[in-house]
């Protein structure tokens, strides 16, 4: 397994503050990957982890993708401009509305967005599957809190248990991660290994305040 170096940054206190803001905020404008992006209240506000994933994923014009947890839609929009077609899903209805808004703004018409609890309502197979999950194992009161918190790591466990059913032969998984002090850093490596995947590459980017590092873990079938 790959060894990641733990940072001193404990994420849950900061996440609590950000969730209080996400529950009450009005729509705002930001810039991500060189694009003007509308962020609805109740949806994850893009950060360096989003940019890293969008910059990292490799996909050909003949290939298809699935994004689990599409949020405001940035990653699916970037990939949609490169790929044959794609699907973006999220457990949060607000995120689906937000992704549809931003895709329309940027004239991306080859990506479908709909609500799904991980793979529940997904059909078909894809060449690339992308997931930037909620990192922290912490109780979540609603689907908004699940942008940060994954009780008992259930979402991440289900993702790796079910992903192979939806992945084409020789397909790739791109999985987001971070080196927060309050994370089990080896968790995705163990889950991937148990599901029959091995690490192919690791990409990294410092957070804006340089308190931690974000990662994209690229996995392939053994």
C-alpha cells in the first residue's frame, strides 16, 4: 500500500463551520478551472480538491465517464468537453439542480445529471468512474452534511464494493482523498485492494492555506 504522510490539520471542526454556512447561504459565484461557476446554498463549494480531480482525470474523445457525487458539476463539465458522454449523480437534489445550471451555462449537453445514492439508479458501464467522496467518518443529519461526512465510511465502502459492476474492461477509477489528521489515510487503499483494484498513480495538491494535501488516487483492476 502507498504511504501518505498525515498532516496536523483536523478537518471536522472546520467542516462544522462550513456546513453551518452551506445550510444558510444564498447562491454565490466563484471561479474554478477557469470557469464561472454558480454555487447554490446546500451544495459543496469547489476547492483545490475539485481542481485537482478535474486536471487529473485522463479520458479520450471516444470514452464515457460516471461521476459519483457531482456537486456543482465542475468535474463533469470539464470531462464532458473531452469525452464522448458522461453521467453525474449526487444524493443531494440541490447538487443536481446546481450541476444542470452550470452545465447549461457552459453549453455542455453530453452529460446527464440525476439523483442517485451512489450507484442505486445508475445503468450501464463506463470507461472512467470518478468519485471525490465525503472524507470524514462522522454522523450526518441530512444529505447536505453528507458532502463532508460519511457515517462509518459507508459511502466509500459501498463505492468500492459495487464499482466494478459499472466499469468497462480496462477502465480506471479516480478517487479523491486527503491527509487530514482525523482520517484513516489507508482506508481507500484497503477497500480498493479488497475489491480487486491496485493503485496506478497518485496525484497531489496543497490546500489553499497549505494546511493539508489533497490527493487523486488512480486505480485499475488487478
